[in-house]
C-alpha cells in the first residue's frame, strides 16, 4: 500500500507538472478507492499542496499576484463554510464530482464565458469561493478552475504557475477542513512530498518543449477523457 501511494503521487505529479491539471483528478480517484474518504482527502490535500507549491516555485516569476491574493479571500470563505457544516462526501459522490466537473466544463467551453481573473479581483475571489466549495465535495476542482483561465490572455507558463499557486491555497485549506477527521502517518507525508516534488521537476522539463496550441488541445482532451471514465464509475457506485 505504501509503495502504491508513493508511485501514484509521483506519476500524477509528473502529469500535472506538464499540463498543470489532470494529475489531481487521477490521484483523488486512486486514493478514494483504496483509503477512507477523510484520509484520502487529507493525503491528497497534502500531496497536491506540495506538488503545486514546487510547481509554483519553479515558475515563480510567472505567478500573477493580482489573481492569487483575491483568490485567497474567496477560498478561505469556502473553507470556513465547509468546516462549519462538517461535510464529508461518500466515494460515490467523489467519483461523480470528478466525472461531472470536466464534462460540464467541456460542454460550457465556448458557450458560457467565465470572467477572466486577470485584472478582476472580483472574478478571482469568485473563483476561489467556487473552487473551494467544490474541492470540499469532490476533493478536486481543477477543471472548474480551468474555466476561469480558458480564455485568458496568459501564456502556458503563466497559466501553470498561477493555477499552481491558487491550488496551494485551496489544498492547504482543504487540509485544515479534514485534518481533524484523519491524520496520515508521518512516513506517508514525507514519502508523498518527495514524490510530488520529483514528479513536478520532471514534468517541468516536458512543459518547456510544448507549444501553447498543443498544450491547450492536449489538456482539454486529457481532462475530458478522465472525467468521462469517473462519471461512469460514479454512476456504477450509486
């Protein structure tokens, strides 16, 4: 079990290091199937906070602070609400959430235009609130966050860096919400942290070789495929 957890953290961090997404979706699904929900939420929040933190550090010059700071306010509001109601989802709810998010995001793409958080503190705060709430229900909300960046004028490095920084905020707050329900062993926390950083550094090397157009097309196809699989799995678990 320990080796499976470490390898899954390494592989999914590598994937996210390339696309800035998808790795968290896969990781949450793996751990929701093998661990109690609360423990999966805590371990996922920790691993993703480390992975996104290392990714934001690698691309720190591209992080847009004008997006990050208002996002923090919205995410904090969501976490306080989730902590207050003490919500803990079932595995079926997690799978459905993991499946619905990218599918709905793809259907809305080009039809509903989310406000660009760049230059709009209100849009950034709204993104933080929505992403924080969904993350507390499904464990992951990357596809929702993607909708705020899909029409952004930022390049691939700025998108990856800024999304990574906002996800550090969201995952640390998720840790705060669920930590009292389950605390993983220190060896797991250390092992997944190392795996997350290593996967991120390896993924960053691949990212540098991609063009913006290829990056966007591959990202959308990847997330949609993963979402469809989770949606079927969630319906089967009901």
